[in-house]
């Protein structure tokens, strides 16, 4: 029996119009998928309803994949593909598999020879890098900095040193309600000449993307509290 395929389906980065950030091909494709691996069922259902799929939502089957999912369940999520059915993977926002637990499922799919198809869509990390004016040929996505301030300072200073030595852009994300704490921490601990790009609400009407030196940021810091934000550092 021919195996189904795994489609990595990007979603919007917030409440933006689908046709602004997603190709029509994606929306046509999801009309043919009945099995979904998602980070949050409620969010995924809302996205599919907004996509105006023809299939009734209640006729779809969802497997939830997040930090609460038992790792032993992962392989069972792929059983429909082994029976010939395509599966869609949908994250909370943006591209599945990038800073997202979907990567664990994709790893298993490769191990059991299921084809994986990435679809075009918005990635806040790449869009922020594109707009930052920083080095797009040598960059590192570091995810979340440690919560502990001593460990955070050590990593941040090490990353800044590497950026200076290798001309490498350092990219971070943070839980939205801790944005201002991280921004203040960077301002207090990075060199005055180090460049910092703050990219918030990417693709939304409230989008804000600015690159300034730490010294410039220290004079005025807009409020990014509870706004999805990417931080990029370039020494």
C-alpha cells in the first residue's frame, strides 16, 4: 500500500488575513486532509474554519502534540499515513518544525520512510532576520535564553562575543509577557555599540521592526509586553 504524506502547514502569526501570508495552494490542499497533528486543537480548528475548508470540522481527526504529550504516543500519530492517508501538521503560529514540537514527528516520519512536504508560509524568525539589516549568511537561532539571570548573562555575553568574532547574527524568542524584562536585560548587559533588532507583531497591522544600537535603545524603549517578538543581536 502506498503511504500517505506529511504536509507541514504554516499558519498566520496572528489575526491577519490568510491571503496576505498563505498561498492559495495551501488552502486548496487542506481540503483533502482529514488527519491533523496539532499543537493546540482549538487553535487548529479555528484556523481551518477561517480557511473555509469544505470538510466538516467534526469529521476531522486531531492528534495533539505539545509539551504534555507522552513521547510514546508520537509514532501512533503517523498510523493514518501508513494506511495511505495524508496528514497535516499545524503549529500554534508560523511554520511547523521550527521552534516547534512538530520536528519530533517529522524525525519519526523520515525514519519510517514517509515523505515530508514543507509548504510555504510565514516564519517570524526568517522575516525578522530579513528586515533586521543584520548578517543573513551567518546566523544562529538560539531560542529562549535561560530564565536564571546568571546563566542568562553568561550565554548572552558568550553569544555577543561569538557575534563579534564571526559576524554572526544571534536570534532569540521570549514568552511575550517577559519581553520587557529581556529587553531591559539586554540593554543593561550588552555593549553600547552592539546592534539589537526588535521585531514585534510581524505581518500584523501593528508590526514594529527596528534595529538600533544598545545605546540608542537605552534612551527610549517602546512597550512590547504581550506582543509576539523576535530579538536579534549583532555585535
